[in-house]
């Protein structure tokens, strides 16, 4: 397992050729200390674990690692299904022409869903397709705590948990951030 900057992990997800709507995520507060934990899984891409914190209101820092090469039946039990909340990873548009194309596709999707009965999940999926999102899917997220699955994943990957915690704590110390801000 190689510990890397959290943005490098997100870049791996964005650049993967995996089916974008097969990603699953679990996120919430770190078990101890400042910051958040984030597990991101895909059947063919494996499971990534990221630990981040807000250095200030404008900068997020963190570390991450690939902790499993694939999502087997045991790991799939910890990741949410279609009934959970939703998340998406986006890549920025490169120029004005691409922005106009995506805006046009998005407008068509919104109009199509306004004209026909649909579900919120179908709408979300169609919007993500129109925006060419490289990763999206169900997410179990607790903004004020930890979903139970996070503790299960932390137990499953105890060595990675310990190593990533130490690396993140080093970043926090280096940045002289001893507590969060409000």
C-alpha cells in the first residue's frame, strides 16, 4: 500500500475507465482527531481510503491509499446500495465550448425530466451522464459522526487506518492546525 496525496487518489478515480455509476462511497468524521474519512469503492477498481481535513476555509489537505484491488462480497456489504444518498466526482470543463455543450445537454435532461414522470435517482443519473461525471453513485454520509459501515471498514483495513491516521496527523502538525474552525 502506497500513501499518496488525496488529490492523486481522486485523479486516479477520474482517469479510470471504470463504469462511472458503479462507484459507492462511505464518509464521515474521523474516529479520532480533526478531519474526515472517505471510502470510495468500485467492483473493478477496488477500495480507496482518503483522510482529509480543512487547513482553512479555502484549502483541503489529506492523504489516501488504495486498500483493496477489488470489491468482493464481504466488502460490498459495507458499501451502500441504490437507496442511499448520492455523490459525484467531477472534472472541470476545459474551455467555453465544452461548457456550452454540457450546459445544453444538461438543459435537455432537465426538460425531459420535467415533461415526464421520473424518479429522483433517474434524474440524478441522467444529470451525471450529461455532465460526463467520471464517478457517481450511492453514498452513506454522516456530517456529524460516522456511519456504522465506516467502523467496519476501519476494522477491515486496520493497518491502513493506522498508517493513514499517522500520515494525516503529521500533515496537521506540519500545518500547525490543532483544531477545526467554525
